[in-house]
């Protein structure tokens, strides 16, 4: 199986695959400053909720390493600045703040320590977050695959594979594992407008994995469901409220409404680090709005008249009533989600 490493700690730098250039170009960048990592997250060169958290954790460690070489006495101050910088990149993904809070706790525990010890602790914590995500992906893949019957045809939205995580993926990881077990015959991939993460990224990953798939426009999903050609819908999540309301890539809510009308289960796959138990419902999830140019232009080509106003939310919220189950790294949560998600929660994630 092809192994994809979209983010790595490499010789004191954060090496990342620039996902804005896929599928045409596989280009890696070595970031020597946390500002480069922050910019990469903001412009979606690094994307996917779990991967954003991993990259941010490495970005904090990177700041510590860089400052220790120049001004050892101000490492802690630089780390605090890096945490603020990275926290301001994208507001919706819970994993970002979960990972930064872990690095903030490392800083607190090592208050008064020599700079070298603080640097080592921050690098070790980022690496631990990365390793843990790989394990979480494997657990979700195994649990989620059991939800699918042999020969299933599944539909997925956006990108939830290795490009979005530290392991094999969330929803796409489940699909890959189910394929290994003979439970997935075909995958339908939404193109995922406006930035085409399905067409550019998920199709690229499925090709590498050798999994049969067909790319569709987002609006084709309804026809497939009406024709009984979809067994289940599998999606990821950027933030999940305590009641199970789920924020995911724009278009997920529409898919869930269609699936409910056609009697098709919707499975959300996400680690517990995506669950924000402090939010009682999805109405409280902050939704990032992207620049209007992401809708009015594509690849530098204007596709709408100059001056066209646009509304470009990056995510929507699917009400918990439309979700059949939430696959986490600690088990499968079923309705009522308030109870089942709470049972999997720990003080660490709320």
C-alpha cells in the first residue's frame, strides 16, 4: 500500500506536502519558521482537521527550536506567540485547538526549566500527537468497516484520507479497510466544490490505493441515491458538538438530507479530538468563511463576472438527527449522542 506522509518532522524543520498543487505536482516544502506553517494551514496547503492539529503542534515545536538557536532566554515567549499565531489560522477545526492546548500544557509543566528541556518536551509532544493520530486512524478504520455489508457502494465528500490525517484517514480510512475486507465494491467521490478536494485529493488517494471509484459532481448524489446505487454515506468532521451536531465541508448537510429522504445511513468518522464537549449544539460551532475569490475564480481563471458578490462558508453543520452513527477512535457512538459521546470523553478533550 502506498504510504503518504503529508506532514513530517525532518531535521528540525516541518516538511509538508503542498496540497494546493495536487494532483499535478507532488511538491514538499521544508518550513523553518512557524509563520510558514501558519500560512500553509491558512491557504490549505496543509488541511484536514487532524492534520491541522498535528502541523500546528509541530509549528510550536519549530518556534522553540528556532528561538533556542538564537535567543535561548526567550524560548517560552516565542512559544506563546507561536500558539497565538497558529490558533488564529482556521476557526472551525477542533483538533487545532486541542493540539495547541496540549503544547500549552507542556509549556506550563516546563515553566522554569532550561530552554533545552522545554524544546525537547515540545518536540516530543508534537511527535506523540502525530503517533496517536496514526493509531486513532487504525482504530476508526477497524470499527467503521464493521458497519458496511459486503459489496457496499459508498459515497464520500471532501477528503478524509492520509492527506487529512497522521495515518490512513478517517472516513477514507474506513473505506480502505472495508475494501480490504471485501465490503466495498465501489466508491462515489463528490468533486466537492468550490476547491474540488474530492476531485483533486480523494481521487488521487483512491488511485494510489487501487480502490475502484467514480468521480461525480456534487449535485449527482441525489440521482445515485434515487437509483439505489449508494449503500452508505461516509464523511469526516472538523468539529462535533456534545449533541452530535457535526461541522464538515460545505455540502455535507445537503448530502445528509438527501440520504435521510432515501433511507441511506450517514456515518461520521472522526477522532475524539474532533469532539468539542463544551458546545451543547452545532449552532455554537464557529464557521469559517473563505474569500469570495474561491467561488468566483478557479486556478487563477475568473469564472464569474468581475465584481460578483459571493458567500463562501467553508463548512456547514449537519444536525445529529440526520447522522446514523459517529465512528470514533474509542468506539462507535449511536444516538442519543449526548450520552454515547460523553461516555467516550475524557477531561483532556472536554
